C-alpha cells in the first residue's frame, strides 16, 4: 500500500522482509501503533470479545497483505536483473565466461 521496497531487505527467515532504513523502521512502528492502540482502547472499554479480536484479525491481515506486496515487488525487481543461460541469440547485454555465455533476461 504505502511501503516502499527500498526500505526493506529480503529476510533469511520465513520468506519475509525486514527493515533496513529509518523509514522502514518507522513504517513498521506505524503499523504497530495502528494495530495496538485501538486494540488497547477496546480492551480498556471491556470490549475484548468480539470487537478487539475482530480488529486484531483484520488489521493483522492488512499488515501481512502489505508486507506480501512489498516482498512481491522486491522479488519482481530481483527477477528482472537475474542472469540466466539461454540458447537463443538475441540482441541483449551478454556476459561471456570460459564455459558459459550469459545474458540479461528481458
């Protein structure tokens, strides 16, 4: 939604993303405040079931959806710059080594 892939890196755990810049950390902190503050308010008013649980479920799913979108954008950017071996001869940037000829995928 509002997050940018430049603020994150691909995590080695759980196929997710983790913040690497100040803006990334602020983005995650903003989401945490967005989820926890109304949840705490509903808990203090005694509306834990079902209001607070419904809020937690929907806001948590929105956060996960946004992180998935950021991960998908990062993966698409990675795939565009991935080198691969191909038999076709087309006009594209190539890299020649002793044993392999590589070119950028379009």
